[in-house]
């Protein structure tokens, strides 16, 4: 059984920063892609960023140059450093990990950007 546990969400003012973490545990023999989606109220879930096993990142245009995705393969953990946050970044953020051809998901963490 594989579990992904997220942490790091919260309330931040516009222009502020937050770092999300997502740790995978359980029967893991190798993690391929990892990444983050987000879902705002009334909107579909959208891909924010993803990173390959070799560390190659891609970003949605809306977060490029503001968010940085990274991973520590030794700890089976990924991170999302979010800077210059905007109110439109408010959403529930979900991490995922592709393990043995199956996507596993975190429970979601709320990020609220508001003054």
C-alpha cells in the first residue's frame, strides 16, 4: 500500500510564499513522475507542475517563474515552492506520484491567498 501525505498549505497574503511537501511511503520500488494539481471552487482540477524521475520540470504558464517543483528521491518526497502568490492561486493542491504505472494521490491541502 502506498500513501502520499501532504503538508505546508495555509493562508498567505498576496505576494507571499509557501512551500508544499508531499511524502510517499509504503511499498515503493521506484517513483516515475511526480507533480501537483490544484482545484479551485467551481473549476476543474488543473496540472500545476510535474517533474520526471531525472528531475526535469514542466509548469503551467500561470505559475511559470513563480513556482518551483523539486524532489528528493532518497526521501520519496516532492516539494512545491510557491512565490509571488496571487489570489487566483487559491485552491486545494493535490500531489501525485506515478508508481508502477499507477497514479497515487495525496489528500489535498488548502492554499488561500488573501489580504
